[in-house]
C-alpha cells in the first residue's frame, strides 16, 4: 500500500512541476521603457497586442497594434527561454547611457502576480540574454528614431 501511495504522489507531484516548466506568455505583461532627455518610448505587450507610447506626459493617445500570429509565436518562444529570476542581474554590454550616448532602457515582466525588472541597459543594445525579446518588442514600433 505504501508503494502504491508513493507511486501516486510521485505522478501527481511530477505533473504539477511539469506545468511550471514552460512560461506562458498569455499570462504575462511585458513592459519596455526607453528614455532620455529628448526621447521616450514605452511598449506594453499583453494579450497579443502592443500598446506604444512615444510621449512622456501622455498627451497623445497610445497606439495599439495587433501582433500577428507569426510574431506572437516568435515572442512566445523568446519568453519561454527568458529566466525571470536572473533578469535583475543581467549586465549591459555597453554603457553609452551614462554619457547620453543612448537612451536608458528597462524590461519589466509581470508574471503570475510577480514583477521582474532588468537593470538599466542601452536602448538598442540589450544584454544578450534578453536580446531576442527586446528586439522583437521594438520591431512593433513603425517609426525610425535616432537612438
């Protein structure tokens, strides 16, 4: 009987852990913010939509863009590969933001009630570990800018 109970618990616990192995982007809110004195960009990705704000004081209405299934799939795969616990410890590959050579950027993920935020990095040059997701998020912005 003990063996049967042990086997049953192993199966149940194994299934419980298996569900958490992959992060589900549909349960996440991803925020990317980059700013400097003359530049502001905020992109919020949630529910297969990107909400883009380019004005700091929000006088203009944010632009909401539907994300295609193809782009959503790429973003979902990049999100699954993201280690949320290590996000705060990532090091920026460059430091142009320290002398106004680049806008200061942050990536914030809200997932299952917890906030995970990266340390500051240069807009356009994210840490390698988040490069795929940051570049895909920025691809939703149609305008070109100098940063």
